[in-house]
C-alpha cells in the first residue's frame, strides 16, 4: 500500500495559500517539531458499518491465483490494491460464490476503482475523490442488483475484469460496497489475459500473503469520531491524529484463522464531527506526517459549504520532508462557534499517519 515507484515522483515544494499561511505567523514555520508538541484534541468514537475486507497482500502479484478469499453476508466493503508483477499481461476479477441452497440477492452500492496505471498516487487519489463524493451523497446512484443463484459464481464487477494490465508494475486500486442477503464467498482473482474468471477460479492457486502489506477481514467499515469538547478558537492550535495506532487505533481482524491488524486503517471510512467555541475563525490543515501522501477530504462547515478537497489540490503529492519541513495542506476554514464535519479515508499508495491541524487566525 505504501510502495511508490521512484520514477513516479518529481520533487516539488508548495507554498501554503497566502491567507491561511498567515495563521502560522505567530507560531513560526510549520515544521513537524511545531505541531508535534501541540495538544491532541481528544476524540471519542464508535465503529460500525458492516464488514471490511482488505485485499492488499500480496500487493505485488508474482504469479496468477486467488489473492484474497473470505466469507461475507450483510453489509460489506472490499478494498483491492494489486500490482502486476508477473511479467505477463494480467487481469483482476472479483467473484461472489453462493455455496448455499437458495439464491442470494446482492445490492452493489458503490464501485470506485482506477487503473491499471503506473502513477500509484494519482490512482489512489482518484478513487478517494470518487468514493467520498458518493459517501457524502453528492453523487447518488441506484444500486446495481446482482443475483447469485444457489451453487453459482458471478462477478461483482464485470467491467473490472475487462481491464488489462499490459505492463509490469501497473496497479489497480478500488473500493466496492454492497449488501448481501445471504452468505457468500468473496474472491479476488489474478488471471492471465486470455482466461475467463468464471472458468479459472476453481483451479486457481491460493496465493499466500506477502508478510508486509495489510489484508484480512475486519468487523467494521465506518468509524464515527466526535470531539470530546469544543475546539476553542480563542485559544491555541490543536491536532487530531488519524491512523497512528496511538490516538486512533488500528482495526483488529482475522485472516486464515490468524489475528491480523489493518496498519493505517485502509478502507475504513471516517466521519468526524468537531464543534467549536470562541469568536475567532480558524483554519484547517492536513499534515502528512507519515510521508508521501495524495488523497481527498470531504469538508462541511457553514463557512465553506459542502466540498471535496483534493490533497494536494495541485501537484502530484505532498508529505516529503525538504530541509526539515513537513508538508501541510490547507483544506478549509470555519468560524468560531460553528461545527465542522468531515469525511476521510486513507488513500491507497499513501503513507500514514496524518494529522488534522486546527489553527486559530
């Protein structure tokens, strides 16, 4: 998930917008050492939203076979992140198998994916923009109904399996959400270009995880976080850590009978609510403290409305350290005394953790 091809990166340094940058004037240059010492705004949360399945190990597919398999029923989400490393043209398919005696109805609610391609960060960011647009309700789609007869196997997304990896190192990454009316087995299959997924899966090898990247099945796909107290815009700046496993714990799950953890919480949707008090407006930044990052945030506040924010808004990525500077990106502003709501999820190919920074003007 965090592997990035060196030839995809071009070093760039961006200045913060002139207005928001002024928020740091009294604090000095926004170096990591500055906000590392800022107080953490405590958040309380609950996890829900059905089952999260993470297919990212092996991330670099060395040979054809089943890269992920798990049972599912009810609300489900699948996060796929697979790179062709076979040296041959390859395709990826997602299969649903019904081993029961009655048909199962599936409502596929979202299918947001990008690739195959070599610009890993751009692909991860595109998926986040598309997916958050649907999670926020800005884009509304009727669910696609898929019938899975008893004893049968069907594709979750036949358009996906038509995409051909023509080069080594090409990536497909994506998120699918559904509701299944019964128990099914979900499989992700990497197969040669000329083979049919429905004819290939039964004889396909189950590929082992690579021991590096997260995978498995987790009991929650949504984390709702609410600040324990209002942010005081008449006071000093604060931070909110996400995906760090200290303030924001990694999901614990299972894979092949073994305990696993989702390092970074990839595929988990965050809904954040941050009330505020005070008279001063404040600015909101996303600090890529874990390294190179390219994603999106959905921000709602009375000051800016309901908007998707691409991070970074221009350029390919941010988060690298140049001359000791950690990259931060301005994502919006709010008036003191109002409530900010946000949607965010860790983008594929990007590094975690991140920190939200709330900075009074």
